[in-house]
C-alpha cells in the first residue's frame, strides 16, 4: 500500500478482473470508503487459500489494519465498524478413527 491514484491489484490482476461479484469488491473497499481514502492509495495484494469471499475478507482486514496504523482517528472509525476484529474460525481437525472432523462412518446394524 502506497500513496497514489487508487489502482488496486489482486494477485497481479486488476480487481475488476479478479472479482466479478460486486459484493466482494464492496467488502474490500469498505475500509477505504469509511476513511474517505479510495483514490489516495495504490494497493497491491497477494492472497491464496480459502475462497474468493474469504480472500475478500482477508484483504479488507489487512487494509483496515494498515489504515489504523497510519492514523489514530481512522482507527476509531474502523474499530467502531468492526473491521479490525479478526475472524477466529479455523478448520476443525480430523478425529482419529473417523473419516473427518464431523463425519462419522456409516452405522451398520448387521
């Protein structure tokens, strides 16, 4: 993230090529719109894993953290809207003797 004119690159592609859905773009731009800094920064992001929505949430969280570190007033705004809180959900581990975390082997009566 550096000062510039508002170009946004995700995994070496323009944000409009990488994200087709408007909701994902809206999620990503949320911290920039709250701080009125959409066209003041050039942003390059590399993300992997999860799905497109999970990646969009991760990008939003990263942008919010950078903006909070830059200005204390922005931090108050972002914290008020819950953009600095990390989603703590993780993949549940596979249990021994079972095919997955929640899945069980099929019960056979005979």
